[in-house]
C-alpha cells in the first residue's frame, strides 16, 4: 500500500532511537518440542475423523536487533493425526514459507507412527521445486513412513519484515482442533491492541512475563467450521487482528492511524505537478473523444475507458512507473502512478471525487470500529455528484460497477478539501452502498414454434439483453476480439440456455467499448433444437422450464450455519411466447404458476413469480425474479432458499402437449 512505506520509515527511525537498550533474547532461541508429545493424546474418541489437529501454535515476536533494525520472528508448531489415506496424501508435504523477504532460521519435523516409533527428518528431507506458472522456487518437507494413525509434527521459525500495521491470525478451519494458541511478544515499550472475531475470546496480557510484553489467546478445542455454498467462509472463521498501538517512549506518536493514512495518501496522489506534466495531461485529454465542459457521467466513462485501453498497469517495481509524464510517454504505470494520473485528470477537469480504500468483503469484513491497515487493500474513486464508484486499477471493471465484493461494506473515504491556499485530505469511514438490483439485468424474450412435420423440433427466436455485472465481463471487450473469437463468445452466451442449439442467425447490438453502462448488450438469434420436446406415445412433453437455462438449486440436509453472500444484486425479466400447434392444447398449465417473495419492513428483498395467459393461440409466460440484498443472514436463509429453489422448480416445469378433444 502507498502509505505504509512512509509510516515504516518513520517508525524504524523511532525504534532505532528509543529501543536501543531494550534488547532481549528472542523466544525461539530457547524453544524446542517435547520428547514425545503424543503419548497423552486420546485418539480413540476421534476415530470417526480423518484428521485431528492436536496442536496448532503460532508465536509472533517483534525484536530489535543489535544493529538497531526491527524484525519479526514467526513460529508455527503443529501436530496432526492422520486417519485416512486421503489426509496422508494431503499432508505428506509441508511447505516452508521462504522467499527473498522471509528467512528460515529454525526448523524440525518428525513422524510418530501409531506404534510410537519416532522418525525424525533431517535437512536432507527438505526438497526444493519450482512453480511452473509463477517461476518461484519453494521448499517443502517430504514426510516418510506415514501410515494411517500416524502423527506428523513440525515447527519452523521465519524471520521477516515486521507486520505491525494490521495482521490477522486464524484459529479455526474445516477440521477439528485441540490446543490452539497464539502468542504475541514485543519489547516493553511497544503496546499492541487486538480484536477477536466470530466468538474467539479476546486476547489477554500475560502479566507473568516481565522482560517483555506478551499477549496470548488459547483454546482447548476448536470445532470444525464446514464450508457452505455461497458463504463468506474466511470472514466467518475465528480470528484475531492485531496492530501496534503505542510506543511508551514516544507516547504522542500514532503508528496505525487513518488520520495519518489520509494525509499520506493525499500527499502521494496529489503531488505538485511541473509545467511539462501539466502540458502532457492536457495533450492526453485532447486524444480522447470530445469531453464536455460540464463533465457528465459519459465523460468520466470516456476517460476511464481510454486510460484502461491505452495504459497498462503493472505491479513491477522500477523507476518511472509512478511518474505521470513518463507514464504518458511509455503507456506503462505502477499502481501509484495510475492513481496519480486519474487524480490529476479529475483535478484538472474540476471533477469532484473522493479516494476510497477498502477490502473485499468475501475475504475480510472492513471493521469500521478498529483501525488497521489490512482493511485498506483496494482503491476506488467515488463521484458524489453521480453517486457512482470506479475501480481504477481493475482493467475488467467500469464506472458504476466495481468488483461487487468491494461494495456493501465499509471503506475509508478521503476527500480533498481546500481552505484558502492550503489543500489537504479529510478521511472518514463510511458505507459503500451496493449497486441496486435493477442496474444488473438479464432480460429475455423467447418465441417458440413447433416444426409442422416433427413437433419434437422447435424453432426459437431469442431476444436477449444483458446489463450491469452480467454484461461487464463481455461488452467492453468484444471490440478487441477477432471475428472468430467474438463469434465464439456470442455463441457461448446464446448456448448458455442449452448446449443443444443450432444457431441459424444471430445479431449483436451495442457491442462497442463505450456502450457499457449506456446501453445493454443486445443479442438476437434464430435457432432450432430437439432438446425441449420428447414424444410420449400420442403426446409430447414440452420442457418449458428449460427455456430459461439451468438454475441454481440450494438443498441441504443440515441446518445452515453461515450466511449467504452474493457479489451483486440482480434481476431477471423473461417472457416466453409459445405458438400452440393447430389442433393441440397444453395440459398441466397450473404448474407454471409460482409466486414466492420475502419482505422486510414492507421492502421486497427477494422475489420469484411466474404466470401465464393464453392469447390468440399463444401461451405467454412471464417470469420475474430479483434479489435486492447481497448479505443473507442465517435467520432468513430459508426464505432466500425458497426463492432460489422456486427458479429451480420452474426450470423443471414440463407441459403435456396433446391433441384437442
């Protein structure tokens, strides 16, 4: 993150001045495992489990080195009982998190068989391999002699750059655990604060340790948390987040403060620009299609699309990537440089905007009451006049439709404010509203006729419109594709209803890179298929429900424990128009009618409604569906599931087509 580097420098300078006489021996130097820890473990009561963690211990310590540097040592010490071949296969390798910034300083590993034999692994059992995709080398222990009922035990200590501005420790997983603990050590004058989540007890200060500060949280056992469909699993796990709060040797200094973040972000993103850079920005703006003097939503879309189409963002670290003038010349930018370019353009055009820092709610919930920098992962721009968000560093996003997981959560809003000749930033944590369901639409009109010579063959005319998140992954980029690739993409959308469709004709509208957000992606197609009708004696079975495509089902035997979270709100409006063959009639029409909804405070949150009418020898079916809330608490899960399954039930509607009596 942009701000943390500045904070680190000031913090290190402070430590080097105030902690030089506060050195103690790091905990890991005297740490070792027990001679045989498993003799007291009772495995008989867990014979129904494939895996039990009999110990998971994490210890992090912040230490001042003799040279005045500041480092963190992290110890992981785990003991697992493996009671199935699948788990033996899964755990026969333990990866060591080494890299250019993480140094392995101590490690041990061993196998304890079910008969009590101890097999220690020496360093020759540490193997090295390369990830073919990332080309990164990694090290791992290869355990030998593991059989069903064996224990594997290992511990290692990593020396790394200190992470004190906000770090998460997870103490729960999808398997049962005993003896789970986290210890945090720091020099006497460094005070950390922490917050526990999802029922984990609060971390406590250990007053028996006097030569340094120690905080600890321990659990005798932790029940497994099973993964459930559409659940934000990581956010539901028991965990603790901690940060450096104070240095008693410098009590006025704030080390983790959104106020300081705000000032650092503002200074970084809004630097004073020289005349050459200002001229370069003006020239860059001239290369964009005409921008109105009174900036509109369309103008901002033009700017965003032009930047994302012409400038490549890289995470590489090299000179010039954060310099606006060089970015305009090379068309390559670092993340900071890209943010500076956007900010400079908006400032020049007088577009009122705010910088927003947040994190994906699918990974971690932004806690508005606990300031920590691990909540500040991703950037947005907010335009208060239009009430729209932009995700500037995501090439696959467009104005009004950032990553859905960056909405419906909190964020730090940084607003430029000018008082006289002085301009600065003001930060405030506020809620990021989700994009309303009526902005993400799937509209379908399907006309169906039966082949006169063979009623098992249907002719289909499809008129499909997609907008919002449903169009985002396709519409802005179709212009880049070659004709064959573009045709394949359109065919894929058409055949998402059913693979067994023969496409006779197709037309695509609003497929330009500037159409997204203004017009829906519009596809018309003529098709034939034998997938929707089956002959049953003198009758025909017409799979009406299949015309809307395969629908999600949510069935589970166990009671739901976790909430459901969707990336975005959404809506569907489908009309199915079926020409009834001469001399025939449909039976079982009543199965079409489904009407399910759920309201809170007179607001309809979820709804599925299908109905029909017979008009001029046509069966006209209307299917409406929408979801006006992303986060579904367990308390209303059954109501939500009813709506989801209503769509799946419609999907199964089959009508009998029989001759008129």
